[in-house]
C-alpha cells in the first residue's frame, strides 16, 4: 500500500484504472530515492516493465477486456512486491517498480518473482482464456546514478533489450553496454516525441502532386509531417518515426495530424483548396478501431467533404493487416473518402489485394521512378503497374520524381500524377492554406 504524498489526494497520485501509483507520483518518489542515494549512499533499484501480447488482447477481445485484465493483474503484482516498494502504471501497458533500500541481488530476486506471477496469470473473458508475459529492465540506483530522466531512459532501454531477447526476460543495466547505449538513444527519442506532442511542436507541410494527363484533373497536395526541436529547428520524419513506430506512438502522431489538418482545412476558403489532400496513415492507426472512430468524428465536426480526403496506406500495411485495412477503408469509403496504396511494388507482392479494396490511387514506390528514364527493368515495372492500374480503374501517382527526363517518361506512359522535387519541394501547410485578408 503506497502512502499519499503530502498535500495530494488519493485521486491525484493513483492511476484510476488499476489503483496503482500514477506516473507523476512514481517520478516524485524516484527523485526522492535518488536524493537519498546521492547524499546518503543508499542503494535502490528501478524496474521498467512492458507487458507482452497485451495489445492482441485488446484487438481480440476489446478494450473493456484489456482494462479488466490490467485491473486484475495489477492486484496480483501489488501482492507480490514489498510494502516499501512503489508499483506504478506509467503507460498503457507499461509499469514501473521502485525498490527502495534494495541492493542489486535482492532486486533481481524480486523481479524474478514478479515476472513469474505475471507469466502464470491466466485471464478469462467470455469463456476465452489468455495469458500475457512481461519484459523487464532493471537499473540499480546508487550514488553514481544520474537524474530521474537518465535512470528512466536506462530502465526503458534495458526493458527493450529484454523484449528483443525473447518473451519473459529481465535485462539488468550495465555501464558501457553498447546494446543499451543504442536503446537509450531510442528511449530519448520517445521522450522527445512525447514532449513535442504535449507542447504542440509538430508542423504540417505539404507537397504538390501534379496532374499529368491533361484531362482536367485538379492537382492534389500531400500532408507531410515535421517535428520542431525546442530551439525551433525542423526534424525530418526519417529521424523520429522509427522510434515512434518502435514505441507505438504512431497513432498519437496520426491523431495530431488529422486534428490539425482538418481544423486548418475548415478555415480555408474553397478557392484556395486543391482537388484532394492525402494523409499518410500508419499500420498502428489502421489496426486501432478507436482511431477509426476518431477520424469519423473529426470529419463530422469540421464538416469537410470526405471526397477531398485521401488516406495513404502502405503496401506493407495492406499485406500484413488486410482485415483491418478492409474495415478501415469500408467504413470511411462509405462516407466518401478516397484511398491510395503507398510505396506500391516495394516488394511486388500486393497485386492480389487490389480486387478487394476500394483503392482509387496507386502510388508507385520511388525506387522505380528514380531510374525510369535510364533503367530498362524499372521502365518495364512502371509500365506494368500503369497497365494494371488502368485495368482496375485506378489512377497512378509517381513518387520521388527528381528530373525532367523522368517526368517526360511518366507522361509518355500515361501516369496520372507525379510528385517530387522536380515539381515542388515541401512547404509549410499554413503558408498554402492561410485565408487571405478579407476572406
């Protein structure tokens, strides 16, 4: 049983779902433990825990089942740790454990017992039984430890190494560990991304998608994301999205994009809008039914014409999550939204899926487009995709067009749209859509 921090109510320090300490309370207690380690030489430990297979419980049985699993499992975990320890829920399915007055060897034993309790826990919902496991990262807290951020980054990095080593593993932090050094960098990105979301430091850019066929089709624009660091410098997606995917932050980012893009489009005069705007949607969002509800609600709130919104879904997402993609495209397709398969032909494996999805656009992977004017194989593949698309009544978009020679070949092949530096570099979306004075 944890004590209530001075001046705070039970509600302010506890997670409402599990009754465990919340993240803020956990960090305050960690800071107190660090002070005692630095000033008095006391030894403590922090364990970061990430449940294995929990998200599949949500997907299979629903969010209510997942919540009940967390409630029951939290009770079992609380019974296993000492009265002096602080067990907290710090993320959706991630937990922190502060072991005060606990040398390394004792901390390893406690974590081993706790891991066994979680591994043995069997949850039943509507007659179906499921199990979850856990990955643990354990960090000793001593007089040589850094601040709370460094300790938590190390614990999360150790947890990630444990997770990559297999199910139900514990990894103990060691100084000068190369595997942990790499994971700590990813943990730092996770913190940077969360701070950028909280401080609204993302920025939308857009890039023109040029109509090539001369059939009266309007130009499109694609939403592109940038992140600002605290000094205002822009960070490109290739730097932060890998960490966002690994730490399952993509849905939060996609929600930010949808919210801000739709709000800006609502304020934009019709004459300033192109024919269609495309948004890139991650596999994590496509498979999240709550994200689908979020998009539908925002379309209604901002009273946008759904036919002017096109969702880009990568070929890899289609191949790996066909049922979820079908659900996503069916519901939004009924409202009038459009869809594109992005990075098409990245592995030449998705032609078979074209028959069953309401896809209006094929966006051919830029790997083929870059050499279409000089490489015979690239030219043949691009031509074949164009033929398949026309057979299916789809329009084609060539990505990463960087030269006039490639643009000329694409026109000759009958491509509908082209996008890349040869046409326009990305520009801040607010510069494009901000209402003119007097509008």
